[in-house]
């Protein structure tokens, strides 16, 4: 892709999991509005996201969320250049709500339509930061969230080299599962982050996830989760050292993420490292990653770490200005990958 300086205004929609979000992004870097309707309270009773409940709630709130995003940006549909939406990966029922809504609006308003990869959206959350203009390629990006733990070498806009990913559970998924084991509220990631501040990260020595060279830049967290489960079973529920166990688990995850990322950064001679996705909000990860690298390490603002439509709009900008347009028969792709290009 080229780097054209074109002022675009894009309505972006994100409904891949349990956040309903709509945003107006200008020029791929400026957020005019970014409305997020979270479903955390709705799914807390299940200890995780219940897909059917998620899709129903998306249907209920999608149009009010879009209307609010338009109002906050003080623009109308005539001011838009494009309508973009997440087409995958994600929950099929949730994705369908956003995609069908975006298609309907694009058809009714005669606007170009773009389907965007959710993982690419997380990568582009870093272009919504204050120092976006200083980003130089190649950049190493770790996307670490509830559904993904992936390392990408980004050579240019739209040019990715997939270096490695999780072989089983994603890091965020492991956080949620261990959070449930420890009796912490959903979502487990923020809960473990908070309570770990009161614990001793050296209290338990949990296995580090796939540190051997034969696995390259890949990760594995299922063994770590199993090790925590075994420790939990050794205690009476009333005597469970939750803070120490949470801190020790978090330290093991952070160690794995930092080790692989630092190695990849050295091997590929990158100019900077970007950390994106929900787990990028973790304080221990931010501290450890920044301390381990002597090149710039960038993180999104906390509001842009979790799923949001602004990041989809940022990614859509670069596709739009390079001439890409999608047909309205484009379908959702729940298992969509971000392949090397």
C-alpha cells in the first residue's frame, strides 16, 4: 500500500463479540466519535460471553449506537466517504448483526462498503495515538486479546508477515478461564490485573508457555491453565491464596509474551514494537515489555485496547484510499485469519 494523505470520513461498525460499537474516523488517524455499548454485565452471570445473548443485544442497540456516533461527530450520511464493518473473525451471530446493518446503510445511502479484519483493526489502533505520524516500518505487532495471541511483522500498510501465534488458548482466554478458577468476576483479565497488585508473583512457579526454540514465535497457554487448576484443587476454597496465585499466573503469561516478542524484535531488526488488543491494557505486561526493549514500545489508549469501531475505521482508511471496494454480497468469516501478504 502507498501512504496517501487523503482526508476521509468513515463510519465504522464493530460487533464481532460482545461490544456494539460505531465510530466516525477522519483521515485514518482522528476519532470524531467512538461509541461503545458493552455487554459485560449481561454476560457476567454466565462467566463468559454467551453467543446467542450477545447477538440479541447487538440487534437491540446497534441503531442507537450508530445514531449516537453520528450525532457526536456532528455529521450526516452525506458527509461520509465509506461504511466499514468487521467481517471476522468473531462470533457468527454477532458479526451478522454488524455486517447486515452496514450493508443496509451502504445500499440505502449509496456509499462504498468495506469489510475489515478484526485483527487488522487491533493493529491499526496504534494509528489513533498522538505519535502516529512518527511510526516507521518495519514494525513488530503483538495482538493479544481474548481470542488472539499473534505476532506480525508489518512491512508497510497492508503488508504483514505472520510470525507466530497461539497453539491453543489465547492469552486473554487463559486470563478469563483462570479468573473463573479463582472465583474472580468476569472478565478475568482486568480482575487478575487488579488483584495481582496485592500478590506475590513468585509465590508459585507456573510453567512458562512454550519457551523452546523448536516452537519459534508460537505460544501455548493451556498447560499453564492446567497447572493453575491443579494448584487450586490443593486448597480449601476459603483458604485459596487468590492474590498470590493470580500474580504468579500473570507473571508466567507476561514472561512468555515478552520473551517471544523481544526475540522476534531482535531477529527482524524492527524500529518499534506495538502491543494491541485487550490484554495490552495489562499493567504488568506494559511495564515488562517496555523494560525489556531498547526501542520504542507503543500501546493504544486504554479505551482502544478492547474491541471498538474506531480501530476498524482506521484500518478501513488505508484500504479505501488505495482503491479497495467490497461487494454487498460479502459474507461474514468467523474464522478469518490475517495472512502474510
